[in-house]
């Protein structure tokens, strides 16, 4: 997969930070659990669940690496209250995955699955955003293992926990259900501009029906 030229935007070129956030210089390492060891011969990206054709779609690492490459300049807002501004992310747009493995018409949400069974749920509309990206690069360089190599999801308009590191697949769902952090008290949607940090802040309709 080709590498874009490095291009970072200054904070002055960006809009103000979401409420409660502080500007971060550099990129802290934050994650739950150990860093997985990447084994390219065993790595596979899967799309499954309510696909349009009822089939599971899979790409090995080499196949995924030659999918169309795109770049998105976007901020990253961590729920721990730091924001990284104007980073250039490179990788495969979520829309490309949706085009290659279309969801069934009644799909409303996706579950993004990562190593160790980690998961994060998203509304289909958030996943299908033209800025949602399966990132392999930042600033023209491959991601490090600590930052999610070989693949992490970036959803710029939501808090960063909605974009897991070490992604391995996407499940199409016809009803919402909570992912790893959402089951542990984090907001089901996670909009930083509305400061949707915790589940106790949820309004009717924000979470799965009980």
C-alpha cells in the first residue's frame, strides 16, 4: 500500500476543541491489554453478519494492502480529554469496504472487532462517513504496533475509543448492541462535541433497546 507525503495542520487551521478537551502535542499511547504480535501469514480481515449476499468476505494482509489508498486529515479526540489536531491518516476508507462487501438493506449498525475480542459498536451512518478510515499510516509513516499496526479504525467525529486498534473485522448488524467499552459504562454514541462520555448521559434512543 503506497505511502502519502507527510502533511500536518497546525492548531490554528482547525476549529476550536470539543468541550472538556485539551490540546496534545505528540501522540500518547493508550490502550487496554497487551500489544498483540502481528503475524502476517495468519492475519485476516473479515466482513460478516448481515451482508447483502449472505456470505462472509475475507482479505488476507497482502490482499487488504492493495485496496484503494486514501488520506484523511482529521483530529483525534480521546475520552481521557486530550485532542491531537490535524493529523494525516492514510489507509482504506470504510466506504470502500462497504462497496466491496455491501450490507443487507436492513443493517443499521456495525460492530468493529479487534484483537483479543475487543469490540466497538457504531451506527451505520457513522461507519459510512467519508472520513471514517481503516488507517495503516499516520503522517506518511506506517503505524507503530503501540498505535495499532497493522490496522486501526479512525472515526474523526467520535471519541477515539470508537476506533479500535488492531482491527480484524466488521460485523453488520440489524440491531444495535454495545461493544467492549460501551458495556463498561461509556456512552453508546460518543460524540465529543456533545461531550457524550458516559452511559449515564444517554438520552432515550441513544442506546440499544432493552
